């Protein structure tokens, strides 16, 4: 249910920063049409982590504090190395390499850090 909402929230949240960066953060790439990309953990994992930190057991069920969960969700995205901006080509290539940890690690070394 939250998949589209969380995607749109992160996209909109980072649009000003994406405009400031202006071009793909993959070394040597000049493309300016950018995607907001998760580097450390994907959106569903971040959301589940935050939801699990903001719940109370009530009998056999849990009650979730949605406000605190979403606040945590946004804070997790602000951590250094959590997000970068890549063109579609480098974004797709990154996802292709995710299953091979060594290649993925090497690929990420070519992504320029924000100062």
C-alpha cells in the first residue's frame, strides 16, 4: 500500500538536491536526466526497519506509529551514502550488478560523493 507513496515522497524530497547536483554522479557521465537511487538499502527494507522500531504489541497484533515511522524513513534517507543521483543507464547497470557483491562494490566506487 505504501510502495507508491514512499517512492513519490522520496522523489519529491530529493528533487531540490537532484537539481543542485545537476548531472549523473557516475564518474565521467554528463547525463542530466537523473533518477534518485538507493545505495545502501532499498525503500521497502528501510520502511520495514522503521516500522519495526515504531510499533507496540497489543495482544496478538501490533499498533504502528505512522508519523514516527515516516519520520524515521526520511531520516534514514539523509544518512551519508544512502542516496545518489544516476542517469537511467547507470541506475540500471547498478541493479544488474547488485547480486555480485564484489562487482557491485567496485561499481559503487565510481559514484562520486556529494560534498
